[in-house]
């Protein structure tokens, strides 16, 4: 069943559209008041963020993970051994570290006195007769102090490093190189500065807007709206971070999404406003008209993005869900800015929106009123749509082939945690990683701690249990070094260190981890009332990787289902909704393939500042899926809203596709170029995960706006014809009604002749 348009007359304005129209007109009419309110909100939130705002940290745990349970067992047996460990790496190029024994002892003693330090292990044996600690290389020139903290060092203020620097100052004075590894090295990383990326993104946006629309003011207004919206959103995020822990990458991710959708939403409303001005309306009525129509589509699109981001909570991992929440906050402020701040600016500018121009301004699918330029612009897209109509199968096949080729690498995707070896050469944790790799082997950067809970094992059987665990560990392949199991603290736990041959992110380390926890250790304690765990920083990261990768299909299913329902409600067509979901899956698969080729295969990774090849960070595909699926629905809503309106007005399913492309192709293309540029600019950051997100999102948007929106969607819609809008009568009665745009584009003529599915 489909809902035909009215037969003549003017279709009544929906209640929602009426409210939006009145909101737009009120903001345009009271522009100074609205601007003052936004500036007060901006200044107040930034001040509150600076004074009482929270901080961001990557300190997160999964309580159900076996690595966390093992850490708890170890903590009950020996509280000093259960903290978070970090290495202070020492290297002497000219002589052995034993020649600096006094300085090392002094540094260890000073580190023990620092707040939050539980213990410090000296790499040098206490006496010539003492057993080696394993923290000194074979040539004696590289070693490391193992410092255990009662909290993750990344949670501490950067000023904490002043005490660490003072403690190791005698070593540096003696000519010993000192670098910080692990969480302490992460604390010492330079503060990420995204200003350069944001500036580049804005600069590209200015160029695209000037070229695409010709007017200086029309180019500046969306940028102002997006900037104010994202700053307000970041202020809100800072206050929320006071009460909830967010990852370090959360504000960067929120900035990326906020700027991208902020410019897009403002651009969609601005083009409708300018077209209405060209049609003869006054600025206030034009602003109200834009908010009632394109603003309604912005609300639908924003809700779709937010729903997709909220779907991340289906992972049941708060770390992932809160990243979606962070991005969702700036999406909300972007929608609010488009609906209120934009019409206020338009009311302030009035009819002077095209006063400063570089060339003849254009709006939507048409050019200047009455000019040949408009006919050429609209006609070009119309003729293109007609070519698609004549050969839809060729366009469909061509688009599918391109997407399929790009998606080929996805079949070799390997999810893991990116270790410190991929960081820029100037970072202290990268230097520490390289020193340990050269002195001991790469596995020394990611040792695994074996914990055996023997609290229920009788005292007479504990020696035999320890011997069984020792033999099992000694016979395990893929290890570079294994320490014999020893009782910890009160003796209720056995501990041993297993150093892999490969680095923390290597596939061989993952295989060793799985073999230890699933096969080697359970077999070693068989027959004893004991439980085994593999813990430590690397083990916790691998547990998280496996948890996230196992729940990725669930996230995909939840997000697709939610978006499918929204499209079904808005456009009331089963095949339209299924088409949207399938094509979005294709574009996301292609972007995944590009990520694998660049980062995992190394095709261009070094040019992006990545040291060597790296796996795909475990949560990046999950985050990308939710974000890209939501953003791609923006273009889907704006294109299909015009197609649907034209079909309801004329009943011509093929002609409505051409009309939709005419009216939206220019603005969608410009919006996609801007959003892709904003995302791509974040490739310049030092954070590898942000590089991945930036490249992946940029590629996704470009694929969606070109191959999907210009090839696949017109071809599929042409092939489906009126069947695209088929909806069973019973489902039509059950679904709530939500128009994609709040009021008809023009007074409709007769409705479509015939109703599929009646």
C-alpha cells in the first residue's frame, strides 16, 4: 500500500512542519536575541568545562574478562603485585649498566617514594650471588625498572611526570638514556592538537562552498553554524565527562562528527532558503520554509545518526557505548544549530545573502533565476538520470564491481590492539619499545602473566601443581622466555612470566595467548582444584579485542535493524528500506577494505606517518559502522525525500528519480566533499586510531556520495519502479507516520495512478 498525494489544492501542513516553520520564522525575526543566547551558551559551557569539566583516559576494564579476574586473584594474594605496571627503560651505549648501579639504586628508591607507586623492581641483582631478574639484556647495556602503580598512570595529571623526571635525573646526568614505556609512556605523549586538522577541514570547506555556490556569505554561514555547534557540543561533553569516564579519542571523534554533520545540515537548509529567496519570498518566510522542509529532513537524519550511535550500547561495553554518546552529543548540537542558529543568521543577513559573490550564485538544482546557467545545471543532472534510466543494469553492475574490488581486502582483516611500536619516532614510548626490542626481542614489550589460583589446593599438593605448570609452560611453542612459577604473597596464587617471541600486536602473540588460556594451563592443572588465568596489559588488550570482535555482528544487526525501521517509517516502502540497508553495507565493506590495504598491508601507511604495518584497532570497525551507517542515511533521506515527493505528485517513478537528482545532486556532492575533507584532515594527527577513523570515514563518505548515491541508488530505484514504495496494508496501519519533509515542495497535483500493494 502507498499513500498517494492529494488531488489538487494545497496539501495541509503537518503539525510538526508547522511548529518548525514557526520556529524558523521566530529565530529569523528575533535574530539578535537568538545569537546572544547561543553566544552565552558557548561562553558559559566553555568556562564550566575549563573549571569543573572532566578529563579523558583510556583506562577501562571489562570485569567479566579472565584477565581482570586473574588480576583480582593476584591482588588478594599479594596487593603490591596487582597494580598497573609500566617500564622505565634504561640504555647505556658505551658501557654496561652495572657501572651506573648507584644511580639506578637511587632512581629506584626515589620512584618508590612517589604517590601511587606500589613497588619498583630493580633490573640489577642485589648481589653477585642473587638470581638474575630477567630485566637486564645479555650485553648488560639495556634494562628496565618495573614500576607498579595503584592506578593507571594515564589517569594521572601530566604534572606527575615531574616527579618521575626528578627521580631518574641522576641516571640521565650519568649519561644513561631513560625512556618511559607502557601507560607511563602514554602519559608522557605530547598532547594531541587537532587545531591543524580542523583548520584544514574548514579551509577546504570554504573552497568547496565558494566553487559550488558562488556566494561568500553563503559559504561562511554553514561554517559558523558548524563551528559554534561543535564548540557547544564539546562543552557539554566536558561536563558529562565529569560524571562518566570517556576515552582519550572521544573529543576528537566528537569534533570530527560534529563539524561534518554541522556543515552538512546547515548547507541543506541554506540551499533551500536561497532557492525560496530566488522564488520571491522574503527572508523571514524563506527561513521558516527552509526549517519546515529541509529542517524536517535534518531532524530525521539527525535522529537516524543518533540511533545508529546509540546502537553501540548493544556491545555491552561501556567504553564503546560512550564513544557513541560523545559523537551523539555533537550531532544533537549540530541539529539544534541548523534549526535555530542558522535561521537567525539568515534573518540577520536578510536579502544580502548573495551580495558578495565570486560568480553567479546557484541554489539546489537550479541556477540563477531565469538564466541559462540554471537550465544547464539542472539539465545536466536530469540527462544523467535519463542515461541511468536507459541502462540501469550497466550502471548497477559498474557500481557493484567497483565496490566489490575495494572490499576484497576486508576478507583478510585482523583485529587487534596497536602497540607502541607504531607511534611516531619522537615519542618516548616508541623509543622505549625500540630499546626493549633491540635488547631483548619484541616480546619483552608485551609479557603475559600467568596466574594460578591455588587457594583451594592442599599445601601438600602445591609443589606438584607448581611443577606441572612449569613443565607445561616450558613445552609451549612461541615463547622467548618463561620464568618458573613462584608463590605470590600469601601463597594462594602462583605467578609466572611468559615473554612471547613476537610483539604485542603480532598474530603469533594472540595465538600464544589463546593457547595458554584455553589449552596449556587448563591441561596443566587438571586434577587439581585450581583455576588459571593469563593477565597483564597485553592479555587485557587481547581479551578486549576478542570481546569486541565477537560482538561486532550483533552491533551490525542492531544498527541495520534500527535504521531499516526508521527508513520504513519515513518513506513507507519495504524495498526502499532494504535497498538502503544493503547499499550502505556495500559502501562500508569497501571502506573496510581500504583500511586493511593501507594499514594492515602497508599500502601507503608509512606515508601517513605509521611505523610499519599495523592491525586494525579492534573497536574501529564497530565505531565506523555505526557512524557511517548513520551519516549515509543523511544523503539517503535528502535524496529520497525529493524522489518520494515527486512520485507522490506525478506518479512517474522514473521521472521522480531524475527530479531527485536534479534537486539534490549539487548540494549532496558539495556536502560529501566537505565532510570527506574534514575527516581526511584528521589523518595528520599522531594518534594511529584517529588516522584510521579519519581515513575510513573519508573514504566511506566519498564512496557513498559517488558510487552509491550517483550510480547504485538511481539504477536500483529505476529497476524497482513503483514496487519501491510497496508497503503491506497491515504494516501501513501499524507504522507511525513521519513525513521526510514537513510540507510539500509545491502544491501537489494528482496522486500516483495506481497503488502498488493495494
